C-alpha cells in the first residue's frame, strides 16, 4: 500500500468516525470515545499527508507523550522514572506518609466516637435527672 492509498483509507475511516459522532443515539461516554478516535485518525491523516508537520503515527505520538511525561516527572520529582533506587525511596516515603495519614484518621474517628458516646451518656443522665425532679 503506497502513501496515497494509506491517506485515502485514513480519510474514509475519519469520515466514518464523523458519521458516528453525528449519530443521535450516542451516549456521552460513547461520544467522547468516538470523538477521541476521530481526532486520532485525523492526526494520522495529517501526519501521512504532510509529514513535514512532524505529526507521525499513533505510536510516534504515544512515544512523544511518554517522553514528555518522563521529562516532566524528572522535573517535578527530582529523579528519573528509570532510577530504581530513587523510586523505591519515594515509594517508601509515600507509604509512610499514607500510613501516618490513616493512623491520624483512625485517631480522629475514635475521638469523635468517644465524644459522641459521652454526649449520649450525658444526655441520658440529664433526662433521668429531669424525670426524678418532675416526680416521674
């Protein structure tokens, strides 16, 4: 299959996706999925028809996206995704932070439950005292 045939095939697939998007019975989730697929096909057409734009195939775009994510990760986290030692340290720190947060949550829940129980006991004691005062 030469490049012209490939572009024609992609164009037909794109038109099919456009027809699907214009279908009235699509739900919002199906619409978004179809819309995303149509966008991908359009970018494939554009990349095949105008290779000088630098919009390659889906695989090329996925690799570019993965590389961009890795660069952003390194900037934000301070270490590379391929650095296993730094990743292990980060995971341990995250695990410790999470467990500390869970412990704090359990402590707050226990304190709130204790407060609620003591409030219920005080309320019952006050009600009993009023009943005795009223002679019931």
